[in-house]
């Protein structure tokens, strides 16, 4: 049975062996691409194998069959070796690393040059230079091959040779086999995702199509579809690779320029329409293919004349329908293509009627109705983030043309500096541009993108970045509107915000954009602060506004900034959408106290906060400014006039007053200015005068004929406005304050004349210092009525005694000074200065220091002793007192309402000193009567050697420290206030020691 089974299976086994042999032969052959003659020999050899085996008896032993097979294998190998030797002159085998042997496409035997297919490996290299070198080598060799192929008379002999898998039905009949193989290989290569294969193979295909005219365009388009066809069995990455390969193939065809040449050769060609239809069909398959497909069309459109666009692009099958559906599906790429075609043709095509306004014009393009109709297209352009879609630069180029921008910026500075300008005169084109950008910002940025998702807010900020390089300074307030600034504030207020880095990048680019342009810088500062109520830096925790303000270097820039801040202060059109800070207060709280009392708590509401920022910012502009004295004085005068008008005066009729003497018009806000704002203006005015006094040249160096005396200018300005009937002080003064203000004006005027007449020297410095003290004291009387009348009277008496002529001295109040028992003039002056110290502001202390500096050489020993006694004075009861006295002291402390520790904390003192620099109203409340009683019962060590008069003066000094502070919540202790007073007196003693060295 076993022998029968073997004999019955013996024939199929032989057939299997024969089949394997044939298979081995056919598999090994493709690597060497045999010719027809070789194939015939192989068939004969196979016949020789089959014939004997067919007649083998069934009884042949297996060993014999095995020997036969070995013998046939030897014959086959010998035949292969003989064929290789015979073809050694026809084939050139290249070996590279571990790669398989690669043949060349042509040889000298058939009359064609060699083509080394190893270049295809270099096309996928990551190095662009390697790819470019490979493309150049490939194109050069294939050009030579095709040139030689075209010169052959009998091309059939070559066609019968080596073909490298090229098929005859691919439409490339006029191409050499090597060229046909290369085209097919390049088309398959653009679908590869390996390294940079798509870029390299697409570049090779582009170069080959551009340099070899024998390649037919329609054949290439068919090959792209056939070789990169997406089948139903493909999934995921395979489908993506094929679709991207077709996209790169069409891109190579468009870039090669063959389609453009085809149109110039034959204007009725159908190739362009077929190409457009194929590309649009591909774009509709996947969302990620749409933008690159349209970019290929845009590049192709740039190479075609307008006639070809109308006949071949817009009329291609599928294109009109694609444009019609754009607004419904939100196709931003279709809108981009329509705008570019309209830009080149200047013709309103019926295919674009639904997508573009007809007739087309920028005003209609940026109208509210049209922008609303394409809103879906604009919002859907966010799919390509973090890149900005190509549609937006095109829209911005139409929105802000270059021809208008140059003339706009040239006149921006001069127009911005014109005062009280109701409105700027625009040409018709400028008015149209302003209207367009206003509508664009309101409808697109504010009405659509900023109200949508984070991605669209990101897009809105990117659009602002695109606008900046082309944006005229006059349009900055339009772009940086309330909603945009609020969006920035919201994002920058927290570092965890999703768009925090995007907003930071916008601020960085914005700072770079305004760095060398004062007009832009001013407009950005005003826009940011106006729409954040002066809190931009505070909310965003940045120093954006501070850094911008520190960059003003020129007089023109400073004057422009000052003028814009003044306009911002007087602007009543701005109504903040934020709720007021007082919006949650109850009716009961709103009725408590007078308006002045409520204002004293703090600046109420966002509008007042913005005005407060304007008032504080005006003097700070001068902090980092380095100008010549004349230019700086002009800036100071503008700031001084504004602070004086808004802080000291008010208009009785209307809100505008014209001074014919000054030839200037002054304005006030339509709404009444609060008392808190007026006080801020006066305080900043004091600081401005104090700063001017510090930096002024000494009287020995100053120009006597035309001094830049800001104090003198203020007093003349103050007198002029007081003489205008329709202008009054912001508050009504009582008779004593009114008399004090009048006397201070008269004395300052006399001292000014005396200063001008005395020439240069120490007397001029004394007069100058006294004048500034009088000016600051006048402002202090206006700021705090009823508190400085006595001090003003004493200071006026000292000025009269020291400098005024005997005829000018009034008899009233002078009898005590003229009597034998009258104190020395310097003692009275020192007492007056000391009486001003306890409740003095920083500018007041600065003026006191200047006066003391120039008069300290004449200070008597009695004056110094009084100052030293103040330093020695202590509120604490003596440690050696008995129990009864301690009880009395405790009762006194209860009466005073003062609680103090045994030792003063040094940190508390420093903190108190800092707070004193900021506000003069931060002192504790203690009754003057209780203070007097405390001082009377103090230890003998503290008041030893003091007579009744000295004790009375000491009581007066200390009583002023604690005056009207009893009910203030969180007030400082009496001890800390005393320490502050001592520190101020010590500063005077330090000046004395510095000015009297060696004495």
C-alpha cells in the first residue's frame, strides 16, 4: 500500500518541483529584467525539465529523483551565470551598504545614457541640500536620456529592452522607459510619510515636468489619480497618505508652469478646468486638505492672466457651486480665493455674487450687513491655529491701504498737538477708511470673535497684531476699544488664563511698536487707562503703563501726553460699563455726613479714579524727563495751569471761560468736580512747586533778567483768574482765610520785587525760599481752611520784619516785636516753622527745610534749645514717680485716650514715616486739652529749665500733632506721632549742622 501511494504521488511531486523551479526562475529574473531572448531560453530549459520528468517511471526510487533535481539545479545555475556574463556590458549594478543591487535604466548598448536610480533614496533626506542635489542629478540624467531617446530612429528596439516596470498604457508613449519609470516612481513617492519624502519627490516631479516637455500634462493627471487611488480597504494613515500624495502631485504640476504654458499655446485647452475640478474635488474630501488646495490654486492664479481666470478658473466644473455654498458652510478659503481673483481681474463675476458684494468696493466689503453675512466664514478660519489664516492679511490690506497711511502718519503729530480741536478734517478717502475700520472692529472683533470661544479670542488678538504695522495713530482708539482692553485685562489678571501668553506677546509687540513714536505711545496709554478706569497696571499686575510713561524724552512728546491727559480728564462722553465702587452701599450709608466728608474717605467711583490717575500722572511725567530748562519750564507751566484751574477754581456760568489777558480758554468737566479731586489737584500742585524749587538754579547762578520761576508764574496766574468775574474758588473761604490769602499774595509780590532788585547772593536765596513757603502756605489755606491762618499771619510778620521797608510795615501786631521784651526775629521764625511741622505735607516740609537752610546761620541759642527740648520731650510718665503720681498719670492717659508701649517699635516708626509721605491725614486723634494736661504733669527731666512761655509753645506744637484725630479709625498712637514730629525737628538740626560746620 505504501508503495502504491508513493507511486501515485510521484508525478505531482515532480510537477511541484517543476513549478518551484519556474517560480524561482521568474522571481529571480525581475531583479535583472531579462530580455525576450532570455525568456525563450528559460522556457526551453523549463521544457527540458518537464519532458523527462513526465516520462519517469512510477517505480523510480526517491533517491534517483533527488539526484535528478540536483542535476537540474546545477544546469539552471550554470545558465544564469552564463546569462550574467553575457550581459556584463549591458547592466551596471550598484551596491550601497546593505541595499539590494540596483540596475541602471539605460546603457550604451541600446544607445541611451545611464540613469542611476539611487537618487530616489536621497530625495527623502532630511537635509534640503541633499534633496536638491539629488533632484538636480536626476533631472540632468533624465534630460540626457530623453534627448538621446528622441534622436533614435528605431525606438522599438529600445522599447523591447529594459522598461523598469513601465506600462505602455500610461500615456507616456513619447518618453524613454527610464523617464516613464521615474515619473511613476515620483508620483508614488509623494504619498510616502517617510522623513521628507513628500517634499523631495514633489520637488523632483516639479523640476522634471518643468524641464522635459515630452511629458504630457493629461497623462500626469491620470497617473496621479490611478497610482494614488483610495480604495475601500484602506484605513486611517493609508488614506491620509494617498490624499496628501495627490495634493502634492497637483501642487508639483501647478508649480511646474506646464498648465500656464499650455494655456498660452492653446487658449481653449481643457487641462486647466480638469485640473481645477480635480483639485476642488480633492479639497472637499477632508477639511485639512482645503486650505493647502486653495493655496495651490492661489499660486497658480498668480501665473495666469485675467482672461484665463474668468474662462477657465471660475467656469471649471464644480467651482461655481463651491463658491455658492461658502457662506453656508463657513468656507474661509473660498472667500480668500474670491478676493484674490477679484483683486486681479477687477471684474464682478456672477459666480462670486453671493460671496462678494456686487458692485465691489471697500466700503461695501466692510459694511455691517456684508460683514454679518460672512461672519461664519470669518469665525471658521480658526481651524488653522496657531497660524493665522491667509484670509486676514488680504482683508487688512484692503482695509488699510498703504497710500493713505503714509499721509496719515505724517500729519498725526501736528494735528494731535492742536489745542481744543473739535474734530480733524479728513479727506473723503480717510473718512471712508475710518468708517470701515470702525465697522470692522465693532462687527468682527468685538461683536463676533471676542464674544466667542478662546480660539476666536486668540484670533482677535492675532488680528490686532496684523493691524499694528499698518495702523495709523489716529485709529488706535478705534482698535483698542473698551471690549478689547477689557479682554486683555481679564486675561492678564490671572497667570492661569488660557490666553495669558498670547496677551503677553501682544503687549510685548505693542511696546516695541510704540517705542520710537510718541504719538502712538500716547494713544495706547490713553486707550488702556480710559477703558480700565486708570487701573490697567493694578489689575494686570504689570508695569505696562509705567514703562510707557517713562519713555518720553522730548518736549513734543510730553506736551502731547499732557494735552491728551487733559482731554481725558475733561471727556464726559466716556461712560464706564463697570459698576461703581459705591454701587453696593446702602441708602443709610449714603445719607451719612456731607459730600465733603464722604469724599474724604476716598475717591468715589470709577470716573473719579480715572481722574485721580490723570492728576497723579501729570507731575510724574517730569520725573524721568531730561530737557533743557526752557523746555522743561514750558511743560511745567501747562501742568500747573491745568492743576490750578481744576483744583482751585470753578466756573460760575457754563464750563468754559476765556481769559483775554492770558489769551487762553479754560474748560471744566460738565459734571461738578468732587472735593476729593480738587484736593488732589492742590496737593499735586504743591508737589510740582516743591520739585521745581529743588531743581532750580541757585540765585547766584540764575538768569536775573528772565528766570524760570514757576512760583512766580503761579501767583500771577492765580491773581489773573481770581479777577475774572465768572470764575470763583472751588470752596467759599471765611473772612480769616480770605484775609490770609490776600496778605500772602501781597507779601509774595513784595518779596518777588525785592528778590529781583537785590541782585545775586544769600539775600536772594532767602527771599526765594520765603516766597515758595508763602505760596505753599497759601495752597495749604485753600486745602485746609481755618487751620493755618495764625501761622500765615506770623510768617507774614517775620517777612515784613526781615525784608520789608519800615513804611510798609503795618502797626497792627508789631508792638510786641518793637518792644524791648519782644523775642528775637529768628526765634519767632523758628517758632513759626516748628508750628507748621506737625501737620505739614511733604511739599510744606520741603519749603520749610529750604527756608531754614538759608536762615539757620542766624538762629539763636534759644531757638536751638527749643528744638532740642522737643527732641527730649516724652509723653511717658517718669519711672521714679510714686504710686499717687502713677495713678494720676494713668488717669491722664485715660483722659487722653492714648495707649502706648514702653518702647517704640522701630518698624512702626518707619511705617509711620512712610505713611506720612503719602498723606497728611494719617495721624491719631488726641484732644488738645488732654495733651496740655499730660505735658503739665510730665517728669522734671523732660521739662527742666523751661519757663511758662516755652511750656506754652511746647503745648501748642504737641496739640497740633493730635488735633482732630480722636475719632479716626485705625489712627496711630500719640507716641508714634510724637516720634514723627521729633524726626522732622531732627532733620532741621541736621541742616543746621551741615550749614554751620566747624562752629
